[in-house]
C-alpha cells in the first residue's frame, strides 16, 4: 500500500530531520513516495535524497515562492495513484510504525461504513531543542475559536477528553493543513487553490472535503508531532513584502466560496469549488456553523462531537444560532480621574437587564485606552439576544468600585 507524502517546505532547517524521521519510523519505508515543494536558499541541500527514486522534488529558489497553498497545489500535480496520501508540514516527528497505524485507522473507519475517511488534527507538539523529551504525549483535537473579521473560522487545539479509553478515531468538524491522512484520490479530488495564500485555507478545505464525500476524524492516539513556534525559521511572509495582498485575495475568495458579507457565492462549482456529494448547507448542519451570518450553535461551542442535532424546520434551525455582536463603547476621558485602576468591568445586558456578556479590561489595556483622546472599548461576542444596554464599571486599587457608567444601544 503506497503512501504519497506531501511536504511543502520554505527555508526550513527542520525539513531534513522530518524526512529522515518519517522514513526511519515507518514500518514499510519502501512503500513511501515523497512529493516535496522545496523552496530554499543556497545553504540548503537535499543531495542525500536526489538519487532516491521515491522522491519527486520541485526545486524552487525561495524568491519564486507564491505561498503555502500554491506550494501544496504544485505537489498535488506529482500524485501517481498511490493508495493513500499524507500531507504534512516540513517540521514534524513520527511515532514508530506510523504508516501501519494510520492505514489501520482508515480501514477501521471504512468497515464502519465511512467510504472516504479522512484523518486530520492540530497534532501534539514537539520542541526541536528538547526532543524527544519535549513531546506532548496526549492526542489533540480541533475546536471552534471564532469567526475572524475577514470571515474565516479559526480553531484551537486541545486534549481529546478520555482519550485513554478510546478505541477508534473521533468525529471532527475541521481540517488541519499540517496533518491530513486519507485516500490517495484526495490529491486529485480536493486540490488546494493556488490563489489562496494562508488564512482561509483550512476551513475551505474542510468544507470542500466534506462536500466531496469525505468524513472527517481526529486520531484517538498520538501518531506524529508538529512544531508550532516557527522559532528560528524564515517564513514566506517575512520575505514577501506584499504578502498581505495575496492574503486579502484569499479572504475574498473564501467569502465568495461561502457567500458571505453580501458576496454572491462564486467559485463553488469549479476545480477548487465544492463537491457534488453534499452541499454547503449539509456541512453547516453537520458542524453547527452558519457562514452567511458568522454564527455558531451552542452545541458546537460546548465541544460536543459532530454531527450536530438535526433540526428539520429551516427557520427553527437558523434561529438556533448565536448571533455575532459587534459594538463600540465611546467614553470621555474626563470620566476616569484615578491613577490606580486595576480593572474595568465591561458588561452588556438584554432588554430585561440580564447580563449577556462580560469581558474586563486589565491594567495594561486601561493604560492604552487612556493614552488616546477618546476612550473606545471594542467588543465582539456571540449571543442569542440583542444587547440593549451596556455598563462600564471601573475598579480602583485604593477606592475599589467606583461609579457605574451606563448607556443604551
């Protein structure tokens, strides 16, 4: 069973250790083939693998790079019908017999009726300066963090609860670009859009994979590790002074793919669009997110495993989402005459004066706010109800609670 290992590397000193460990820890290293988009400077070398027929290396000077999604797309053109594919970053470490373990998980899921299982996660971390001692030894999953202002969803890693007692992978809503193991045909069916740059990559692939019929799962045990800090490595955006233009285009493409912010849905039916086996709405109901309104269900926030509970009535389903609330409280500096504030309570209330949301300002943030001509407190939060009023209640180290400042919305 051949595995097509995809690695996009940009001026990364961890590339060689990653390749070596991948091969050394595989049970069947002869079954590995590597597709590498090697974006490098003159100090790097892949000479030790140049005559190894398992390697297909795209050789680019770092100045030719157009970003990680472009690089991943380049690699996918090297696919030659291997049974499985593994997409990783160039800074990874592997558990012994990782190949056998991942294939066994895929087969286990297929036996349970999942025709096209896909394993993905923000995998546990390692530290190149303290390895293997610095490796996290518990498996991680991905949970919802927030919709960012540009429209993409951000995720957070956390330990899988009760992982010690699990015997099979757990369902996932989301996709990690630094670890994906699935059927090899994924390399053809769900290719990275080379026009994407960075942000939006993972949520767009999650939805596109799901609509192409792939079922997403997190491994229930540690199989490999990822280095998250990027310490000591030059990133492509460090070298590309106009990287932000590519990233802005990514955000726009992402919003068009999901029909967000008044954008007519575009790009959903082409090579880099959605699949035909499921719809965007199917994914939203599965994951408990609503792209058009940047909303999420409580079930998702509570980190319950998907699929989310079925709500047949479409209107009732839409009403089950928390709303994204954005608001700016503008205050006069003359309201704040003390010099020893330790925090300000910032609270939003509903029409019955019930607290909807509270997030305090700390000492450092208060100093920043008071350094401006006008005090502007910005908040973004999720709520079922619209806020009708707000309170800013300052606390002083010497005088404790001071007078409340209130306002209506």
